[in-house]
């Protein structure tokens, strides 16, 4: 199996903060940059892609998933040289966007949080990720270049199919612990709503321009 890697080249020339709402027609498994392609089970009739950021695998489909990329150029006030601090900045922006929709009771894991890497993104935790109790609301991963940083975020509107059954992983791997938008009382929230709230939150931090665009992953 040869798994295509999602490109980051289009972001390098972006001089302003950019939010990309990604959509899919068919379900996908998005692997972390260093995950083995043999992780995807032969019986799993789901296409796999590899992102540039690290971390665990994420299941994406049209019905359950909100997938939004956040590009932060090096000149942006939200840019940080330290990757852990950068993740926390983005996590705080995401939390502010959720709070604007009336959600309370979430917290952002700090830069001193010890990452718990797992095969499944929503089974582990890392700095900047948004949590509701012990369940993950938003998974984050980052790719950094000279021109800026790309953060890819995933949040579930409703509970997705079990990703574990689609992968070849040890029984010792922990299960996903997901806090959906529905569970947080955000039944009507979609990716466009979330992008608009993220835009407002970013403008409130001193960004002078935050654009929103859409990209279909075919």
C-alpha cells in the first residue's frame, strides 16, 4: 500500500492567517507523519492519507467530523517558536471559539503536559488539546516551517465509527475517549460555524486578517 501525503506547499506563500475547512466524500483514515502504513487493516475498506504533523490516527467522514486547518504565518501575533507553547495558543483559540457557542467546562492542556502518544489520536493527549474531563474535544497536530506553522484540528459532531477495528494495533493500546459537540450541547454546530468562531477568536488576539477557505479531499 502506498499512502499519499497531504501537501503543505500551498500554505508557505500565505502571508495572513488562514482557516481551511476540509470536507470529504468518502471516509478516510488520516495517519500521523511517522505512523506505519501497515497500521491500516487489510479488511478496512477505508482510504488512508498521511498528514505532515505527528500523532495518532484520526477517522474522518462527512457526517461526524469537523476537520479545520489553521495556518499561522511567522509574522502573526499568535506564532510561537516553541512548539508546545504554539499548541497551547491554538488550543486557547479553539476553547474561546467553543465558549462563544455557550460551551463551558472544557480545559486546555498546558505546555508542561506530558504527551501520551498512542496509535489513536483521540486515545492520547498532548499540549494544547481541548478536553472535557478525561475526554478529548479537539485533537491537534502541527507542522512547522520557516514561513509559519500549520495546525490541523479534528472535532467530532457525533460519535464516529470505532477506529480501533480498522487498525492493526496491540490490545494494550488504550481506547478512544471522545467528547462530541453533541455531548457538549452543540447539536447544530458544523465546520463552517466553527471556522467563523475561530476567525472571531483569532481577530480578538490581534490578528489583522484571518481568511477562511474550503478544500475538498477527494
